[in-house]
C-alpha cells in the first residue's frame, strides 16, 4: 500500500447552475480541507448560470478554475469536461449545494489505497444540519432504478459506519481514479442528469473494478438544492430513460432479453396506472358502428407521457446504445452472477400502489425474472472428491461435507462422490459418479469446481472444463508420502515422488484459487507457486497480498456444540471403567505419526497407574483405496509385547461413524497426537486436534507442527519433544492429577474454538465464489503474459499480438515447466531450438 501522506494530486469537480446561494459555503469548506493544498485542484463547470455565481468565484476564489458552458449541458457532460481538463490522479465529484468535513478527501482516498481493485469511493452524506441521513448506501432494482438506503432517518440510527462494497455511490460526493474514469467512458453524456452515478457504478463492476462506501468521509447536503426547479414530468422522463439505458448497456447477454422485456412491461404498467381511459368500453368490438372517434376527447397527462417518451427516446437512441453496449460487453471482466452478489433490492417497486405492485409481481413471474435473480444468477459450485462420503468418514471427506453444508447457504452446491451415499439429504445435491464421462456431464451444469489433488489427477474433465478451479491443498501429501514410503526401495519411492510432483505442478498450472490450512502452509505453497511463475506482475496486480490466489481455510468445527447421545467407552468397552482417565487418539495410524513412543509411555504409566487408558479411535480407513501401513501392526504388536493390549491400550479395528464420534470424544478426558520431527510435521495440520477442541479436551501433542504451537501459545494443553517418553508420561499424569490446570485448559479451549467454526473458516471460499478471479496460467495468453502492460478495462482497447511462433514457444515452455519440471523443460527448449 502506498503511503497516503504522499498526497497524490486530486481534482475536485463541481457542476454549477445558478448556485450562488450555495457556492460560498461549499468552497469555504474546501479551503479548510485537511489536505496538502498544492496537491488540490478545484474546477467549477458552469452550465450557463444566470445569477452572479461566476462573479462570486472570480472575486473570492481566484485559484478555482472555471469552465464556462453557454447553456445547461447536464451533470454528466459537465463532470466529464472537468475530468478531461483535470491534472489530478484522482477526481472527486461534489455537488455545489454541499459542505464537506475537513477529512472528506483523505477519507475517500484511504480505501482506494488499500486495494487495487477499488477505484471509486463514496461519502456518507447527511442533511445540511447533520441531523438526518441523505446517503449511506444504494440499491439497484432489476430495471436499473437506484434507491437510497435509510434516506431521512435520524443520524443517531445510522447503522452504516464501516467500509462496504456498493453497486454505486452518490455521484455528488465521490472520488474515482481519473484514468479509470476516462478509460471506462466517464459518466454517460446522454444521461444529462439522474442515475448517471448508478450507471457508472454498475459499469465499473462489469469492467472488473470495485466501488466502496467510505463512511469516514462526510458531506453535508441541501437535498435537491439546485435541482428543485425541474418539473416532475421531466424528472420522471430522465429516470425512466436513464434506467433503460443502464439496463440495455450493462446486463450480460444471458440475462438482457428477459430483464429488458420486464423493464419495458413495468414502464407500461406505470403509464397505464396514471392514464385513465375506459379502453374496454371503447374497444368493444361487438358494436363497431356505434362508437365515435375519441381522438379529440382523450388527453394523456404529462407524467405518463414522460414515461412513454422515455421509451420512444430509447428506441431512437438504439443504434448508439448498441455501440456503447458492445464496448462494455467486449471488456467485461465480471459476469452478472458476481455483480448481483453485491447488489441488493432487485425487486424493489417504484410505486407503492397495490395494484401496480400486484401487476409487477405477475410480470416478473411470467417472464422468469424471479428465477433469474433467485436461482439462475446464483453461483453453481461443484465439489469433487475421490474420498468415500458416508457415515464413516475420514478427514478429507469430513472437510468436503462441511464445505457443502456451509456453502449451500450462499450458492447452489453439488457434491460429487465416488460411492453411493447413505447419509440423510441436505440443502445441497449429492451425486455419485464412477468415471470421467459421468463427471463431465455434471461439470456442464456448474460455474466453479472445488477439488482436491487426487480427484483432480484422476479426472481429465476437471482440467478440460474451462471453469473456475479451486484447488484444496490443505493436506501436503507431497511431504506425507516421503514418510509414508520411506522404508520402501528407492526406485519405488522415486516413482511415487515423481507422480506426486507432477500432480502438484498441474494443480498449480490449472488452479485459480488455492486453499491451505495455516500461515505456515501458505508460505510453503507460495514458495512453490513462485518457483512455477504463478507469482508474477499479473497476480500482483490482481492483489498485492496474493490472497486472491491462495488463502487460509483450515479444518473447522461444527457451529453447534457436541451432544452425548449414548455410552460408547466407559463401562462399554471391557477394561475401560467409569472412573478411568481416558486418553484418546482421534483417528488413524499413519507412517508420519509416532504412536510407538506413546505406547512406551503408557507402559511406564501402567507401572503406577492402572486407571489411565489409551484408546485408538480408528485402524481401518473407510476409503478402500488407502492402503494399510506397517506402522498399524507395529503399534498393536508393541502394545501386546509390553502387556498393555486390552488392559491399558485399546484399538477400534473399524472406523467411528461421523455422527457418532462426539460420543467417544466426550467420554475421553484428553486428546493426544505424537509425531516424529520431520518435514511433514512442520507443514501438517492435525485435523483431529480440532475435534479435541470441539469437545473441550485438553491436548497433548508433540512439538513441531502448527497446531502444537497453538496449543502451547494459548494454553490448550501440553506439548512434548519428539520421542520423549518421559515428557509424555509427565503430561498425561499432570492432566490426570492437576484439576486446576486441567480446568484452565478447558476454559482456554472454549475461547479459541469459537474462531474455528466451519462457517467462519469457509469465508474465503464464499468470497471467491461470489466474485471469482481467473488467475491460472492456463487462462493467461502467453503473448500478453510477456509483453502487455495495459490495465484491464481501460479504454476498451485490444492488446497487440506478436507472431505465432513466439507465442507457441512461450506456451509450450510453461506447459512443460508445470507438467515436468525444469529439467525436462530445458530438454524441450534445447530440442526445439535445434529444430527437432
């Protein structure tokens, strides 16, 4: 973020028409701004005033630049004139009937400096006496009409005190990047006045930018101080016509036809509401001879006529509007599904008349416009997993299941799984697929795909889909396999490593957005992304933090607390008694863990305590494709050798049902996880620890991973060194005997657990799906990737394209780099240059 204290040059544009009575108050407040005055330019565009406005300015404000128009050119045209003449990097538009707070300008700048996508910001506008709300936000209905939120509400009831994205901001109290404003076409000159800010805001969203409300920037306003002389029928004409213009230009192709027909039908609905004529009697065709002409007797009043003439003007302007629409649509960066996730109030009615509203509902229903906004315009997300989703679920399946539960509140979700699902139906659709051709048909119905690495590697249709791709890399199995296969022959280990390496390279090539589990993981993955050129000027321009590319989505916890529904451990498993202190191992046994040290620690404890028991929740993984590991047998055999099996140490040889796991955890007294000190440990995220936190179990963990650091930092239990039998013994004994310490751990857990609900951890996915960004190299044209410096959305220009041979070489370079790594890429380049 640039230092705001550098004070970029800003031009303030004020349109004036006979505003003499307001100008002194407005300009005096600008002179008092908390802003470096040599970086401030003020331009007043006068639209042919007949009062003494210009004399006032010239006499008292000699530094103010004046642009004189001989007649009223309208708000839009005049502000565009100022933007063309301005020297400022930013231009701020201000009504002449206002007074600004001292920090008005700098508070408008703050959010624009924070985010490269935010190019326009709007002020909080209050009545001139500061007692009531004028503008704190807006909504756009389906026919392009703008509405102000809470207009006239007492300022004490203002609930909008934080930054938030809006479809548009008040055109008389806003700031925008001047180059973006001009490149996007500025205010539409044909609007003259009214809704030009609605149209501009909408257009900016289409072109890939964002518009934000900056409540710290305050303006005081004489409402309609300079526009009250416009007659109601002319105001209605402007609003009807300009909203029609906006609708025609800004909707994408998939929605325009239905929405435009609904907009025109609603206009005629308003016309006929005001135009009283007994058409049923006059057009009674059963008696054609008896009716006389009514041409001399029927008059249409000025207000319904204004709506009718707005449609006529729209028809007359259609060729020019088609040209404008073409430029906007050719430069579209954000579809309607993204845009309308920010917009609200699509079904607000212009009139409060009950009959009008009933007819509007009928119109919207019959044309399918409700369906557009309530169903079709919603994102459709496909979550693909190669994991078994059933009552018995391991971590990856639990993760996608909860993703589906949470995300289905915000969009349509399909969960595609390899098995027949035997869990109750939810708010999302569950489909089974067995091969790539079936998955390909499912993919056709969606906009975004969320996939783990193994599913991505198995099914070509994900790579070929052309959809936005979210890659879940919370499990660094490229590191886990190093430990999993360490006792196998090197030839086999290298073969596995090569396969995993290529899977990850492909993910990093195709993925648009990546999910990881911790800050530590994020740094690791960013290193890999940087090595494969995913960290580049394009990705930096999209977001300097790169959180639009990779963000943290850890494992989560259910929002509701656990409920004990049946006894499963104490007095149910032979050898575990009611008053025993039970330590639980909450999951499977894998080669990257160290259960053997724990078994040895239990042998030491058993010498003095026969009431401390260890229970392993699962041995046989529910996914049949997950191979059983030698460490499972080694652990069981060691417990038998040390005479602990069935006495102090117990194993569940199956897998606990997902809906039953809380019963085992709630009957335990502490949760444990032990692991060696190796690279997998450092970047792992032990999801079973989250289950311990969910039920309030103090945690014993070997040091070295991210969550053990959290346990130590927040006092959630005890951490021990790698392979430290004595340390584990002391930790278990302390939790069993020191009740004060134990209870403090439980209290600390309750505080931390609130931050890990699935609803909270899924927020980055919700944000991406609301407004997806295609950042993958598969979507970056090689020629532009190397040479183009042009900002997206500016000036509606097409980028220059170099020769085919060079573009081909660059594309093939990146293809081989991601598929095969640097070594084979060098070989390809060498062969290519040699003509092979």
